């Protein structure tokens, strides 16, 4: 039984993490920290929590147990401040913000507009995408959880780039995300009346996740990947679907593509590739920690179309964090994680 | 051609009113006043307005034309201040707030918690429910537009109470409204993620519209009506459906009920009663200025179930205001108003 | 480890049951029977099932293990035929249809229009509402799972009627359900375009669940309960919210009401009563096996308003079946069941 | 006053057309033909029609007036049969199917899998995209109304291709449509429970509209356009948003792009180009006959991103048909058409 504490417990990612942890057989929730709601019970903010009704929200983590495993669900910039002292005290930490996701902190500083004040800790951080860095995560004390769009996009593209099946230039990722991706915000743009029945692109053409996708794909493929990433806001609560377009190298067949995916994901418990021509839908993954990938080829245009789906709050955030937690603690990678999507 | 000005132009009711007025053949929009967005173009706030792109939002109405017809789409309390000087200058005014809806200002003060500072003007105000007060509206200079729940509920109940077909005690109105009923608000409770897929009751058991419904029904039926009104928040943008329960007087048949409705609504261009046993749905009215009413009887329990539907932004607010405007200006009652709901 | 088979595996209730069972630590899924899709893999119909990809859908249950626990997720009428031979062979059975829910089969025959051909088995069937019949369920070989509206309504009303706090006459249940309640149907009325943004009442005034609610409440309270039940179709996938209106007996205070609920539900792991004045919302229960109840009183009208919420597919169907399964097999009542709603 | 008849009156496009025509000041609706519902009133199928309650649905159009203007809202293939006799009798006709949209009937036959049996009439048909063929439409007796995806895509791309601002190779159109685009169908895939909260790509990589877009763009630009078009199903009722990716020619600036759009659309009453960097959303156009276009450039990748939005039932079908009707009858192009989107 591992004692865990969650800092930033009342954002949507924090609450989802608590929901998953509350059903995890190897976890004892110790502290839940929420600046905004300190002093209240978790149940006052999220009335869905019933057996955990009495969990009190605390202002700071001063009273962590010495051996607490700590999850940071803080806004970008705040983890830079919160992580170093925790690591110093010997806590194992998973950070869900963007603060420690970059090997090259210059890229972070440029795209986030924040000076990186914890470069030493940044060097210790392992990029927590278990499909490619699972071995490192197992040995890590500090894991940086990837972004939601990033996870969905990298899992679609990395095998194709690593195997040289697509051109590294000209890639377009047209991604669509549910509204929880924006977090728990009192903003008119995310109000029901402005969002329901609507659809829009946003942060065009320079959404931050572009840089995270490019850095990881370049590292994994040893190529210089520069791509166009366009996110859209779907009128659904959960889920990301990315439609990825790339130029196929000559002679590449669907069989080659399937084989490339199988090479990397055959043993991945949560990343599933559909047979050629069958494409995943949001409802195949929402509610689970799965990433589901399908593809089609267009001989007329020489392009491959890859569709990749995740639940942005689970495989895109809290679930992947639990997956990394399992690896860091010697648990089975799937322990306590939902393997079957809700569908309904 | 009547010059009109709208004060409170950027709330949802104000914007809907501008949308209707922009298609009204007898109207020239003169000024649109919005404290929050003064200096911007209407198109900056509501990008759906295209031919009216250049309409500028103004801070105050100082530059009204002398003969402007003025619509007040202000929050409760603010019309108490805004209406008197306009009436004094001779403007015809329709107020869409709750401020002038009560014959008895004590009731207003009790349920709204606001001291009524314009009792003289309140006496001049005609209650703008054309189905019952159309003749008065035609002669009025100042009309108070009824509430959305109120319109939907009164149109369902007034004929039955006036004709003595139901008991005035024990009436229950279980009403469900779309989210635009809450207005244009940066509130977490009305955010997409908190509202989509959800449903809840609110303001139980003392929603303000209870008092407006009771005062009007008591006046119309000359009985002392005291009822229970329970609003709920539907995950849709527009529309109110009220399910009304009342005890039928002995011997009342469906034919009597239909006849009572026909007596009052045979000539009403926007209030339509379905044959006994057929009940309206939101999509039959949303997008139009119609109120649609159906009923069923339950001999086992002695009750009648009446279902009444409106679009809360149209017949429940902006559309009814235009209907009153038409009456006050000698236009055909239906001029410029949508008579066919969108359905899709 | 109990071997279980599910007959009627590809309706929404069957699929939800398989989803819950696939995460249940005491269950081995043996057979999934689906007439419509025999020969296909479960994954072909519900692509969300991943680790269970290979589960084959079978035409009949001929190859059940001798000790299989069988769930029947069949349409009304078909369980009358399917249950008797299974019981005869010694299988423990839970039926999720309406076929065995009535003590008095005359009521069933009248409201369902089906002749009851299994009256002997009907006498053996225990009504599977654990909050009131848990002791009987523990000893049962054959359990009839209550209806979704019924569960939600009875849990709201039974304590108040049993304790004599409300009048048994004049009760109104205004219930609203998500669309999964209608099952997996190729019907225009349940298509996206006809349902999204819409809301309507249906089966007024004689929905079948009226009779089930009345029989159970009459039995539990030893009174002759005759009430009005009005279901509505909500544009959400899951969840039932029932707003219940009843006349409070004189002198009944909120404290008395709370005490009555506590008397019956203090130890119920899934039925939770909120403090007086706090009302539950759909998102507090959807995704979990919980029923959440809140109430408010209206001194002006002498009525109590009770709001009761469940997830119609879980506590209203598949989850309650698993709860009964747990009781029938000596497991902890909560084993494998979701206790925390999704909220998002 | 023009007498009009609508054949195929009870599909979603037919019903939307009747809704628009019922508010058109120059139109008298004569006959509404519906095979499926002949003998019923329009109100029985679409209860939103109120003043037109009594319009009877007829089995065939045998009783058309000699001078009736006829709209064909039939499935693909059926217009091939229906149009020729109507044209022969001298009716002016607008066909909303795909049957007469191609200059080259070989393309039609290949992509629709239907033998083209009305090639003579096909030669007479004018492609009804008023922004580019308005002059021809004015003189036409027979107009073929463009597809919804097609309209949205061509309006985004034609000016850029005609002016040589983008490369004609490598264009990707990632389009997202509301569910009404699938028509009024009793299909599980379009049921509420399967569609709400979901999102998916479909008809990848060979949706029929690809060929229509390519033929028109090739004709307009005198280049050989071969592109990739990927449609997705949005969980909304109405609206298409197309995100278009193309390689910008060297030296092309945002100003050049804006100027190209202005060159073709400055006088178009329904096609509106936003200033560089501002992108349209569905709610800016849904409910209106507008097409709204915005763009952004990505110097990093050399691409332009164009976002184009329409209401698929209005500018993408019934509204554009009325626009063509206006041109064919000498009315103002905008007569009777909604110019301001609903927004809410």
C-alpha cells in the first residue's frame, strides 16, 4: 500500500486522478491539497465522491508523510516551484504540468513564455510515455507526464517515423478535443451556451503542444520533425481524436504500416492498433486508459491518414500518471486502471 | 418604420432581440447600448451579426432619437432606474426585466429583495401577455414583458382556472429550462463540462417566478392561487417545457378542457393547443414565437397533466417583446416574428 | 471465481453488464449469447471491449457450464420462456426484464399485455432491491432485478411511506431519463437529430413502471398507493432524476424526514441521503451504482419535494444486478462495483 | 408570387426548404410530395409547422400547376428519373441531389456507382454556386444545387487556386459535419446514444464529395486538382466546419490572401471573409445562409490554414437552393433568406 498525496486536487485532472486512485488497490490517499478550496471537504466540491466524503482539502502539503508519493496537478509554471523541494525531501513525484516535459528547456521557455527555474530537476525528469520510455520510468524518482494532445499524436506517428515509412516534412495533425481539456474554468468561452452545438479551431497555428510533439518525435526518429498541429474544440466533455496526415514513402503498404505499429505496441497494454481500414471513434476509448489507432491510405494523393483516440483526462493525463505510478512502484502496469471504455 | 433602441444589448436576451429586430420589416435599429462592451462593434461580441457588422455598442442612450421606441434588457433592479426618465421624455418602452411585472409591488419587494423605487411607473405598466391583455397592450406606452417560466405556465393554466375546471389548490408545475435562461454568465455552474450530460432542480421551493405566476393566475381567475413551482436545468440551449399537474373538477372531460383552451386561444396567432392526448416537445417550438400546449387526463388519480412549451428566448422574452411592440405600434401582431420552429 | 453467462449480451444493458463483470474480481465470463450477432466477436459490436476482444457471441446458451450463474438481459416476454429451463437445470439466475417483478401476475398481464406463462417460477423470484430485500436476495436462486424508474422512485418514497410521513394519495413522480433507457434501437424517435436539444414527456399517463412502483410501495407501506408517474426523455445518455411531490403529514419536520431515510439507508452502501436542502444532480451518480436522494419542504403548499438520482444502466439495471449477484454468492455487496460517479 | 412544389418534402432537406419557403414573401407553396407519408398532413410529421398545418403530403406531383417551380429533394439516383419529365413540361427545376452536379458524367458514374440516364438534361444543368456561376443561374431553367461539403470547401479554396496563391497539389480538407448531413435515417449509427459524446471520421479516403470538389476547382482554376478530403461526424445537429491545409506559394502574404478573397466575394451577400487571424466558428453561421471564411498562415511549415463554415442544411442545401431560386426568378438574391445566424 503506497501513501499518495495530490497537489492541485480540485482541477478536473486532479479530481479525475483522485477518482482513479480511490479505486486503486495499491493506494492509500493521504492528502489532497487545493489552494482554492482549503478547509472544505472534497465532497463539497465534487459531490460524486461518496466513500471519500470526509477527505479534507488542505492548503499546503506541509503534513505529507515522509514516504508519500506525490502527484502535482498544478498549472504550468507552478510545478517549477513545487517540485524541487519535494524531490529534495526524497518524495517520488509525478508532475502533470508542462514544466518538465522538455529535454531542451529553451523550447519550453520560448513556447510557454516562462523562465525555467528548475533545470537541475528537469534533467532528472523522465518523460512518462510508457510505450517508449517505460524502462526509464521504472527506475525514475521523478516523471513528467506528457500532454494529452502530445500522447495522442506521438503514439500515432512515432512508429511510422522511426521505421521511415513517412516523410518527416509536411505532417499535419488535425486534432479535436473535448472541453475538459481546457480545465475547470469560469470562462464564457467554455460556458454551455457558447460551446454546445458549436465547433471551432483555436490556437492556430502555434499551439504549445506542437513543440512537445516535435521534440519527442525528433528524438525518437532522429529526424528533424517540423509539423503543423491544429487543435479544435469539440462539444463533448472527454476525448481527443487526432486525424494525422503524412506523405507515405514509396512502396509502403498497409501491411508494412501494421507491422510497424505491432513492433512497438504488441505488448503495450493500453495502446491498440486496429486492422487496416478500421478507424477508431471517441466512444471506443472514453472512460478508459486506452489509446486506439487506425489508419487508411490514399494512393491518389500518396498520403496516409492515421486516426488516434484517447480520453484526454485518462490516457491524456490522470490515467497515464497512474500507469507511470504503477511502473515506478513495481506494480503491474495496468493495476487499478480502466481497460474497457464506457461506450455509452 | 419605427426607430428602436435596445439597452442591455449584449446579454442573451438583448442579442436575440436584435436578431429578431434586424429581420423585422417595420424596424430601424438606432442605438444598441451595452455598458460592458461600449466602443466595440456588435459583430465583435456576436460574430453572427453580419449585415449589421457596423452597429456600434454605446455606453449610454444619451443620443436616442426623440421618437425612439426603447427596449430594456437589463438585469432586475436596473430597469427601476432606467425606465422612469425614458417614460418622462415620452419614449414608448418595453421592459424585459422583473421590475414592473407585479401589480402589487410588495410581492416584488419580498421575492426580489429589492425596494421598488418606481411605483408610479409601475402603475402605468401593462402586463404584456397578449393572449390575455392584448387590448391593454395596444393602448400602452409602457409594457412589462412577462417572465419565461411565467408565460409558459400561465398559458397552460389560465383557461382551466378561469373556467373552473381544476382545483386552485395543490397545483404543481414541474418546469425544465434550457441554459440560456440563466443568461450570459461566466459561472462555473453553467460551464459546458458542468452542464452537458447533467440535469438538476434548482431554487427549490421558492423560485421568484412562483410569485409572478400566482399573482397573474389569481387575478385572471379571481381565486387565491398558491402553487408549487420547481424549475430544472436542461442540457439544451433553448426551450422551456412545463409539466403541470392539477386536480380536475368532477365531471370535467377532455372535450371540456379542449373547449376551454379554444375559448381563449382560438384567435391567438402564437398559442396552439394540440388535440387531447398529443403532447408537445421542445423541438416543436424552439426557434419560434409559439407556445404549444397539450394535455392528458389520469382518471386513476383524478389529475390532469398539461404540457406547455416555449422558446424561453423568444416567446419567453425577446419574441414576446416584439409581439407587444407590434401591438403598441399598430402592426400586425405577427410581423417579423418566426412562426415555424426550427425542429432541427 | 464464479463462471457467469449473459443472455442478451448486445443490448445496452447486456453490454454494460459485461463491462462491469469484466472488471469484477470474482467473475469469469463464460458465454455471451446474442441472437442478433451470433458468430461475431463482442469487439465487432462494441469496439470498446479490448482485453475481451476475443469473446465470441453465441446463438444459444447450450454450452453453459453446469455451474454457470446466468444473467438474462432479454426484452420483456422473452425471459418468461428463457428462465424456467435454466432454473430447472439448477442455474442461479438474475432476470433484468419486467417478467418476474410482480407478486401479482395479474398486474403484469394487465400492464404488459402478455400472458404470464411461468407463474411457478414467479413465486420463487425475489425482488432484487437490496435496500429492502437484501436478506431474501442472499438466500435466493432466482432474483428479479427492479426497473430503473422503479428503483429510483421506490428508494425516494418507501421510507416516507413506511414511517407515515406523507399521504399515500396524491403522490406525483415527475421523472426524467437519459436515452439509453430506451435501449439499443434503430428508431427515428431516438436518433440524434430528433433527440439532441429536445425534451418531451412520454407514455403519459400510464407508463408500465407505475404499476411496479405502486405494488412495491403498497407492500412495503401496507397502504394502498395509487400515484401519477410521468416519464420524460432527457437529451443525455445516462441517468434518471425523479422529482417526487407528496403531501407531508402534519407536524413532520425536515429532521423527521432525514431520520426516516437514515433508518433505512444508514448501512446501505449505495444509497445516500443528502442533508436537508441539498439536492442531487445527475452528475453526482452517473457512472456509479449509487442512488442519491435529497429533499426540500414547501410550508406554503404543505408538500415535500424529493429528488432522487441514479444511473439507469447501473443502479437502474446492470449494477444492481451485480449487487444482487454479490449478495447471492456471498461476496461483499460492493465488490467490483463503481462507487464514485464520473462527474465529467 | 411564384407557385412552388417540393418533391421529397419530408427528408431533413425538404423540411428545411419548406420552412424557408414558408417565410419567403415571393412564394406560394403549392404541393408537397412525400412517398413515405402521402395522405398525412405535414404537421403530422413535422409538428413545428403551424400556420401550414393543413398542407397535405401527396404521393405524386401529378397535379402540379403548369407554372410551378419545382424543387427536387430526392435521394441520389431518383432525380435522374424525376427531373427530365418536369423539364420537358416546361417547369423550372432545382435539383438538390448529386445527380446533375457533374460536367463529366463519367466521374458521377464512377463515384456514385449509378449509370447516368439523363445526359441531355445534365448538359442543361447549371451548377448552382452563385458566388461563381450566378450569371448563368439567372438564365437557367435547371439548376443543380451543390453538395454541402462541396460548397464549404470550394468557397474556401477557389479564390486561392484561381489567383495561384497555393499549390494545387497536396491540399488536405479535414471537414466536420453535423448529423443532419446524414439525413433522416432510422440507423443505429445516427442514434442519440451512439452519436452524442462521440466523434469519428468516415468514408475515408474516398468520400463522394471529393470528386465534386475536384471537378469544380479544376474547372475554376484551370489546374488539375487532386486532393484529400476527410469528413468527420460532429455531435451537433447542424453545421460544417472545414479546416483546409495547402502549401502557400512563395512570397504570398496574408494581405494577398485577403485581397484574393475580396476580389471574388466583395459583393457576395452570403460569403464573408474575416480579417487575417480571426477564424469562424459554427455558431457564427448556423441558422443562416452564410458561409464564413477565415485563415491563418504558418511560416514554419509554409502552409495556409483556411477555416470555412456553413450551415449544411441552409447554405449547404435548402438555403442555397432558395438563393438560386431567387436568381432564377429575378428576385433579390437574399429575399426570404436568414442573414443572421442563431448563435444560441
